[in-house]
């Protein structure tokens, strides 16, 4: 007859039991859980930083469009020659081109169409970004 807990008759007669299982985690279990946690936290950090970069890029693009639109509005009142300047991190340039090709053939109008093109550029990290807006306007024809 063997003792059911240890499988030995001697241990059964002496009243000793085998080693009690200890509660808790082994070192391997703890290392594996830390490795999994580090991988998950690394991915969360990457997603968070990518989201921040996308938000910043969207804000800069939106600001560049506002700069270009306000420049178009400024140029609708006056017709300055082509030029460029810098506003904060944005570099803007504009060009005005007469467009007589848009007039009907043989037409004698009091107004001449012209095209205004505004280009706004900025740096985003190592990349150069740029947008262009263009509009057609009418101005009094030169005598």
C-alpha cells in the first residue's frame, strides 16, 4: 500500500507529506508578462505619436490654405507684381497672368481676365510641402 499523496510507504508511516506547492509566479512567467507588456506599450506609443504627427500635419496644411486664401483676397483688391515673402514657417509666392485667351473671339470688353496663382510652402521634418491656389479675376482693360 502506498500513501496517496507521496506514493511512498515510508512517508506515509512517518506522517510527513511532500513539499507543499508554493503560491505565486515563476521568474519565467514574470519575464514573459513584462515582455508582452513592453510590446503592447511600444505599439500604443507608436500609435499615439503617429496620431500627433498627423494632427500637426493637418494643422499646418489648414494654416497654409488660410494663408493662400487671404493672399488671394488681398490680391483681388490690388494687382501687385509677382513677389514672394515669408509668414512664420510659411513661404508664399504669387503670380498674376493676363488671360486674353478666355475672351470670346473678336470681343471688345471693358474688362480683362487675369489669373492669380498663390503658392504656399513649408517644411515638415525632412519633407517640403506645398499647396497652390488659383483664381480668375476681372480687371479694367488697359487703354
